[in-house]
C-alpha cells in the first residue's frame, strides 16, 4: 500500500512538471522509480518512457486546443530523432547500471542549470529560424538522449526550439510535447528486453495521476510565473542529481 501511495504522489509531481513546463517530468520519474519504488535503472528508464509518453500525449492535446503546437516544424524536429532514439534504446539494455545512473544524474544537473539560467528571448520578427539541417541535427541528438536514458528531453527541447528554431516560449512548450511523444514511442519500440522488470501494478496508477497532474500543470502555468516554476523544479532536480551521483559512485 505504501508503494502505491508513493506511486500516486510521484505521478502527480511528474505530471505537474510536464504540464507546466513542457518538460522535466522524466528527470523526476526515473529517480522516483528507482529510489521510491525499487526499480532497476534499466526498468526505470523503460517505465519512465511509458509514463512520459502517456502524459505528454495528454498535455499535447491540451496545448493543441489552444493553438500552441507548431506541427510542421515539430514533426521535422521529432522525425530526425526517430532512428537515434530507437538505436540508443536498444543499446541502453547493454550498459552497466551504475553508468546509466551517473549519466542520468549529469543530465538532471544540466536540466537544473538550464532552468536556473534566465530564459533567452525568442527571435524577433526580423530574425529567421535555423536551417532545416541544424534543426534535424538538434532533433537527432535529443532523440538519442531519449532512447539512452529514458528521458523525454523536454527540458532540452524547449530551449532548443526557442534558440535554434526561433519559437516563442508558449509555442516551444507546446511543440516540445509533440517531440517528446514521438521520441518516447520510438525508444519504447526497442525496449522489449527491459519490460520484464516493470511492475505494472505501480506504473498504471503512477501514469494515471501523472495524466491528471498534466492538466493541473497547464492551469498552474497560467497562474504562476514561469521563472518561479523553473526555479522550484531546478532546486529539486539539483538535489536529485547530487543524490544519484553519490549513489552511482559508492
């Protein structure tokens, strides 16, 4: 029963992050699955992809209704990550658990630093988006990260869409959810070997509250300043990163 309650609470927090910020959910989901629910690192990254895919699709629907999803550019960005996500997902099962944990800690720390830094302004009317080749290269790198570590990559996709593709922040958040969903599905398709360690009795309620949290996160983003939300999650991520890195090195 305790594990079920922990899964419900953790799912709500993950959903809030995805709904409010367009990313950050998976970097909270993986450590929650490992340290609160006892999953191995490989099983946790697979379960995280299930949770993030379902939650991102829900959040994507809410953003699509408000017109903040740029489907054409988002599809190009996501398509470039399909093959890297699938290849990295297949390779992840062969990597040592400690290496996966340490790599994930580094990514969580990077996400926290990015959230703490002032957001760059979107490109002005006179500026032009990046060339398709640069967009595709950025999308491929994000796809590889998603496949390897089970992170949706929204915390990297949002700033990339702002700085590389020249989106305004709202469009970047909405479009990042499309990218997250596509990359996560591609990675899941190659992770059959790691689904054996997934406890579906915990993942289903975790996913359920994450989906509900995503709806609340969208409403929360409209009431609380983005900078305050980013700082709150950044502090939490720094603590998670430090804990995971210490665990991997001991």
